[in-house]
C-alpha cells in the first residue's frame, strides 16, 4: 500500500484532467419537441401548479427526495484550516462523490462566501427549498455548533454537520466492539477525549447519551474544568457531562488509569509513557490526520489492546464515510425532518453489528462493505 | 402537432415517474482505495492547498469552468405568477435540462426562500463561489432589475437574468431578419412594445442600443410617458430612450402607423383593427404564452407580413433557449466576467445569421439547429 503522501501528485493530475469530479446528468434526454414541451414549457407549468396547490407533493415531482447540499464556508478544511470557500470546493466535490458512489444521493457542493453564524444560517435557509437535506462540512468551531443548532430547529429538512456527528457515530460504533473485545462495559470506562472542536464535542455528547461513562475532554490548554476562565460557551457546555469531579491538569495527568483515549487533536500528542499509564488493555482511537496522536506500532508496543486511526493504510479506519451516506439515505427515504441522537446511536449500533466477529484489527467494517448503507438507512426512520 | 394543452397530463406523469429531471453524475467512479485517496482524503488536500495559493487556478481543478446556478425566488413563474420557491423547482430543473442538453453545461437549480432585492443579492453572493455563472430566472419586476444590476457589478462571474436578456436577444435576432424581409431599416421603424416587465424593458434597451428606433412602451395603464405619476423607477428609466416625443394615450392610439409590434404582455390584447392601423407590412411578435396577444391566423388576415410567437406549434418561435445556452457556453469557455450589451447584440446577430435565406415563416433558426451554441459561444469573448 502506498504511503499517503504519494497521492498528492496524482490528485493534482486527475483533478486537472477531469476539471473537478461532479457533473449534472439528465434523467431523460429532451431530444424531441414533445419532450421539450413535457419537461419545459408549456407542460412543466402543470407540475409547478400542482406543487403550488399541494406543497407536500414537491418531493414526488422534483429531485428533492434525493438531493443533498454539501455546504462549507471553507473555514476548517482538513488539515489546512481556514482556506476560504473556493479552495475548499475540491473537498466538497469529493464529499458529493462519496454521497453518489455509496448512497446514490445527488449531492451538490455549495461553498459560502460568508463566515458569521448569522450569515451562514441566512444563506443556508435561503437556498434550503432547493434540497432534500443539508450536510454541513468543514465549518470552524465554535460557529459550527450554533449554525447546526439553528438550522436544525428552523428548517424542516434534515441538517447534519458531518465533522461532528459522522465522527461521533463511527467512534461509538468502534467503541462498542472494542469494549466487547477487552471485556469492559462502556458505562464503567474512564474516557479521555483529546480535542474540544467539532468532533471532540460531538463525540463526548453522543457517548454521554449512549453510556454515561466517566469522561474528560482535554484541549490545548489542559483538561476542560469548571475553574478555567478561558472557556467559550460550547466548551462550558461540555462540563454538563464531562469532568463532573472538576479536576484540573493536563493530558499527562488525566490519562492515568483511563480505559479509552479518543484523539481528534494533533499529531504525536500521546506518548508511549502516557499509554503505559492507562488502565489494563487500553483502547486508543488516534484520529489526527494524516499523522495520528500516536503511531499504531508505538501504541501497541506500549501495551494498547486496540488501536484505530483515521487512515486507510492501517487497520480500523475511523472514516465518516461509513456513516453519512446511510444516514442521509435513510433520512431522505423516510422523509425524516430531523436527525436525532437516537438516530445517531441506532446508526452506530448498525455499523458495529456488521462486524460479526470483532478482532483487534477489525472493530469496524470497511468502506467496501455493501451492507453499510442499507443497514444504516433502515434505522433512520 | 399536439395542441399545447395536451402536455399537462404527460408532464405530471413523467415528472412523477422520474422524480425530477436532473441528477448528479461522477466524472470517475471511486471504486478503489487509491481512487478514494486521490479524490478525497488525503489527496484532495493537495488540490485545495494549491487553489488556496493560486486562486486563479480554481477553474482548472473543479467544476467551476462548466457550472451555472439557475436561481429563482419563484415570484414570477411562467404564467403562474408568484408560486414560491418549491413550486418553481420543476421549471428550474427544466432550465438546467436545457443547459445540459444544448450546451453541456452543468446547471444546478437553486430556489430561494427570500424575496427582497437585498436578501436575494445576499444569498446569491454567499453561494457564488460555488459556480462559474449565475442564470437568474422568473424573478418578478421590478426587483429583478436591481438584483441583476447589483450582482453583475459585485460578482466576478457572469450573471444574466434570462427573462430579460434571453428574450431581448432572440427578439432582436428575429427583427434583424424580419426587417430585411419587408425591406425596412430598424432605425427607421416605429416600434411599439406591449409589456414593461422584465422582457419588455430589456428588449427596449437592447433595441435602442442596436438601432435607436422610434419606440414606445405600453403597460396596462397606457403609454409610458413623462406625465404619468404612477411610474416606478425602472419604467421611468425607459423614457430615456422611448417616447421621446412625450405622447400620452393607449395601445390603440400608439399602434397607428407602427412598423413593429412586440408583445410580452397579455393574451388577445392586439385586435385585428389595431393591426390594420399599422404601417405597410407590419411585423408582429406576439409572445404572451400560451395564448399570444393575437393569434397568427388573425394577424395574417389583418395584413401582418410576419408573425412570431412564443409557441412551438407555430412558425417563428421566439424561445430564450435559442440564446442562453450559447451565451453561457461562451462566457464559461472564455472566462468572461460580465455579459455586456455588445455580447448580447453579437449573439443576436449570430442567431440571425444562421437563417441564410429568411422567409416569412423562417426568420429565426429552430432549437434543433446544432450550429446555434457554437456560433453564439464564439462571439461571447
């Protein structure tokens, strides 16, 4: 398998050759005057008139039942940070590619030239009648939280910020099987999450909802604790279900005796000594990309029972693409208006259940598992 | 040929069967781990990074060089009026179908849940980095004028409100050949335009730019004249190049002695007596849809030399689809930032020139003329 750095040149070459990755396809070719009259004027007026009179039928006569907007302002793109809307377009086209390939969903890349929560919410609400669902992507924390909350409340179509919930769902799926393998109960575990951005916060929230484990979140300043004066509102919210004992300190301190480490933070943050200080059979999800918080071989040498990363060239790849295609497939097919915590947990359980015989090198299914989308879609209802 | 009313049932049936008309297509299928790494993470990061450093190359690596948003707020849809965004979606999908079929442009239907000029401009500007061009559609006058003007000024991609300029361009193309046929010069003609909405205003403006004929615009209250107190700003602007003599009155009055009637107004507005009162060999463009200002047989019986309508079941169909695919094809291919009056005139001349031997039943090419898009695209540079 190639080292990940090798894909750079090929990526540049293929993107230039194809001039992007997505295009528009017609469901029928209007190659006769009659077809033009059926699909455009005058025939189409009858269809518009019908929807005007029966708005609930819009999904039956348009692409609304199968379309999703992949929306970003380009403020938190992969490892690149705030590169702006147009530079983020290749990533959004890529996401649309995954939507189509894995779930046959017609996804359109929309990159926004506005960056405040108010402006993003206004722009997305303005274009929302064009789509059956909204996938928010690569929007920086903490704005992403407010944007998603408001849109989910104010729109009647499903809205999901994938950086938050896609990661949280796949992490939960992996932890369900990992805990089983080492003979622990998640609700008995001490879990340390490194990273309090979109993915870290959503993972903490979903794990709390699922199992109420003892949890601690660590950011670049240390453990998120009640005495800290530098916490924004979103980090303060985390204290409702993490660090209930109110301890202060660093990752170095809090990792001692932990059963599970979840890294959505920075390369090489987790040292061999830290892994050694964890409880018996530690579970390590080191998902910084492309360089994880600790390399799998180091973690194993230090005693890790199970290690997962975000990379495709190691076992146990935690990849959002395991979750979001099935979630939106189900949401569109069942005309779901909101993706709830219960949906997310059901999706995680569906993903976990596809690994019938978990092993340390196989706690989550591969992206090529064709049961993924139908299994998840079935429970998003 | 079928009467136009017959397409209603078939339109409902086909739209329901296909669930809309457009879908997303992938330029390559990501069916291997390597392809996923090239098109998505980690490879795509190199592409985004490159665009961040060289913004001018965005068109080379994304769909920007071939994509257009077809945008409406659903406030002035066909003959249906203000039916709102979602009911207008079938029309916008239809427009996207024409873009793809005639010009191989990837057009995406975007319907807006906002209706003031400020809100529409803000929404379109917010999403503009996602597309290579903006086709505004079915937005009510007078808001459409302000929206187009501001977007054209503030964005660096081509913006065109097709209801205005598509119609104006094809009317001019038709008039070029019609005038030749009856042996008149357009700059010597008296032209009466019935309808002061988007299409009427743009037609007056383009005809003035092209030939400075003697023109009068009539709305439902009568001739647009300096003494009228009920004129909005846009109608007042028309007085800069129409009705320079400042006459008042009705269509009935002003049609006397006219060489050309251009109707973008209401069914059956033009009577046989009015046609009889026109100059020798009157030219009638009666484009109200589906029922024109006067039926072709009546107009001919009353002495019309040439008659054009908006309908496909009569000769000389004035159809915007003759113009907009080629205009956007040229604008995208030549990376044009603004579609100017000179472009519109060049497009009209290109369309007119395709009819090498004009006759009363053939002053404009048919939609099936494959020379249209390349001929127009060539002059939009």
